[in-house]
C-alpha cells in the first residue's frame, strides 16, 4: 500500500486551517449551549468550552466523511478501482469496497468509444467519433440539457469527462 505523508510545514498549515475552520463552529455551538454571545466564548466554564470544541470536531468529522465518500464516488466514476482507492487510503481493496460500497459501478464495462458519467445528480454520455475525438452530451440535476457539446471535440475521454463533470457540477441541485 502507498503511504502518503506530509511535511512538517504542511502539517502545521493543515492544523492552522482546521483550527481556523473549527473555531467559529465551536463558538456557535458554545453560544447555543450556554446562551452567551460568541464574542464571550471564553466566559463559559472550561468543561463547556471543551465539550463545544469536541462537538465541533464531531460535526467536522461527519462532513469530512461525507466529502470523502463524494471523492471516492468521483474517482470511481472516472474508472478508479477499489484496489486503487484502497491503496490511496491505506486499506485493502475489500476495505475500500466496504467503506465506499457504491463508489465503483458494478455494471458491465462501457463499450469502446462510449461511456457514461454520473455526478452531482446528473448524467453525461461521452462518445468517441471515428476520428478518435471525444464529445459529450448531458443532463444536469436541475434538468438543463446539453446536446453533443455543440460540435466541440476533445482529444481524450478524460478531457471530455472533465468538461462534462464541470457542467454537471454547475447544474447540481443544492441539497443544503
């Protein structure tokens, strides 16, 4: 398995970014629990402060898990295998399949020159022309249609998929 490590300065930057994201959430949680305004966050008891920080980390953990599952589904939609995802995550193929059961499509492989992409609640179909160029057509989650990218061609399936993915993201339905 591949081990991904970060440099100490990257770890310090990551820690700072996480704490910067955590503090407003912890302050809001503490304010709701104690009735104190957020600007008086340190006037709560040390136990209340510590528990609100713990509660904020729990919220962040759930959000990281959701975003991780989304990243795994995206990788799977581009053709990544459970073995590859497991290697990146430091777990076995079976562990990746258990962690993200729907990330890799179990359907029959797409025929050469044609494949489907499902992201953000929409779908796109990639098609290879006899010349070898690629195009795509799609329907966003909001119902917006694009037909065969209006004659635009791409050199690779990956490039067409990137443009299709950007369209699908732009036309996703906000679920918040």
